C-alpha cells in the first residue's frame, strides 16, 4: 500500500502541485482509518486502501487538454516516437499533433458560472440541428513554434483548480470517497467493492462522462443503506453491476443486470436527433 501511495503522490506532484498530492494523502488516510476500524487485525491486508491508492491517484490526475499538451511535449515522448518509427541517425523526423478541442474543453478551464453558460449555449445550438463547435488544430511538435505552443498550453495547469472541470471532478471524487468510507463502516466487503468501482473511471470526453454516470448510479443505488437488503447482498450487487459496466461501454449489459437485481435502470440521457434531407439524383443518359 505504501508503494502505491508513493507512486500516486509523485504522479500528482507532477500533475499539479505538492499541495494537491497532499490532498490525495489526506483522502487516502480517511479510507485507511475506516478500514483499520472495521478490520483492526488487518485480516484483509488493507486491500480496500490499496485499491483506493491506485484508482484515486488516477482519477485525481484526470486527462484534460492541458495534460495532453504536457505529455505530448515531453522529451521522453519524442524519444519514444523516434524508437517506434525506428529513426536512423541520418534521418529527419516530423511529428504532427492533432487536437480538436470543443466548447467542453474550453469551458473546463473557465469558472463554473461562465462555463455553464457557455455549455448551455452550445447545447442550444446542437438542439437546433447544428454541429457542436470544435476546432481542428494541427501542430508540428518538431518545430520551435509548435513546441512553444504545446508548452504554453501545458503551462496553463495553474488555471486548472479555478476551472469548472476541476470543481466537478473533486465533487464526484468526494462522493465516491464518502461512499467507500461509509461502506467500510458497515461491512468490509461492501467498502472494498465500492473502492474497486474506481476502475470504471477511464477514457476521455464522452467515454469518461458515460463512465462517471455509470459509477454514480451504482453508488446511489447500492452505496447507501438499504434496510430491505443485507450488506452481503449489496456488496455482491456492486460487484455484478461494476463488471457489467466494464463489459459494455453502451451500458446495455449494465441495465440488464440492474433490472435482474430488481432496482431502477439508469436514467435516460438526452441525445439530439439530426435529420438530413435526402437528395435524389436523376441519372443522366
């Protein structure tokens, strides 16, 4: 557990700051205290805290455009690309980075109030049948100006704690952390299964949003006390639904498993429908 925590601490120092890494340690300490209370003899070897050390660090270092620019402009990446294409000493290598940031990526770095207005405006455009705003950007990281642009973008990490995305992620992380701690206080197996739900958070953009919605539904459905079900049943239900969510990104398997357990399915999300006029062409003879 200590080795995983040290890796997580180093990752978050690199991602944001030492203060942010210390917040990671504080959060992890809460889980450790809860696990030591329910398992004072360490029969389970701090398995729940180990899982939290891994998945909490990964979630707190969530991917955004600043992080992507930072990783793409590192010397280690340039060396890795050169090795992958088997660059010879007498050969030149040109690397072009492709970005397509949209309103969500821009809003992520803005204060919450401004970001919400911007996102609502873009959603209203989409509801009227327009394409979401996005800008295709091609940057040559082998050039001086291209590398400067990437480093300038990577240097915006100081804006991250003031942005809407950061606030949203911290709120969701705290909700998961509270569920795990409360679960451990009721039953070790339940808390452990809830900790393993950190595996659900992955991907970027829409994939990440679906993953968080799946996790939130599982936490809300089984993470709180249910008088009609035992803790053992809830722990097994969390395991079944988590595995179902991991097996199918669309969520069909998860909805089927929720229905089989006799609990509500996930709420339906809005998806705008775009109708395109079909143009009939007359063949020329």
